[in-house]
């Protein structure tokens, strides 16, 4: 009886390990080997969209979505930074040519707040790095 339990527990443990490894292997699949919080110029160009906003909307629509409500400390809109400086909101992605972009990184509200302070907004931040 004791051997059967150990065998069952071993099988369960093996199944959990396999599921965990499968999850790790598939987590970066749609981002072409890059971080799921980063889009590269190649990924953006491959969308064949006419605007940067449309390309991001196609690849990572959740990045553009406002979270929570407006508060005294800031807007609920996702804030846009270009090369480390405040640029506007996600609507301003329409003013940036896709070809000028090196990459775009999404930062959660807590991550953006830690790096940029209260100007980062309550819904996160898109950090666009342009080609120099």
C-alpha cells in the first residue's frame, strides 16, 4: 500500500514539473523570444499597420487599456514616455513613425511609479525608445 502512494505522488510531482516547464517554454512564444513586456521594431513592422498605435493595439491591446479610475494623484490613462521623457498618453503613439522606434516596453503602475514617480500615472507606462 505504501509503495502505491509513493508512486502516485511521484506521478503527480512529475506531472506538475512537466506543466511548469511547458508554461515557461510557451510564455515567450508570441513575443519572438523577447520579454512579454517588450515589443521590438521588427515585431511592430511585421504587423504592417500604418500607425504605431495600431501596431501596439494588434500585438498588446491590454497595454493601451486604462485601469482604475482617476484620482487626486493622477490620471487612469496609460502614460507615454519617449526616450525617458514624458510625451503624453497612448493616443500620442499615432505621432511616432513605426520606423523610428527601436522598442517599446510596458511598465506596470507600480514599476513605473518606482522609476518615474507620480507622473507615471495609475495605469502604467509605455516607454518608447527611438533609433538615434
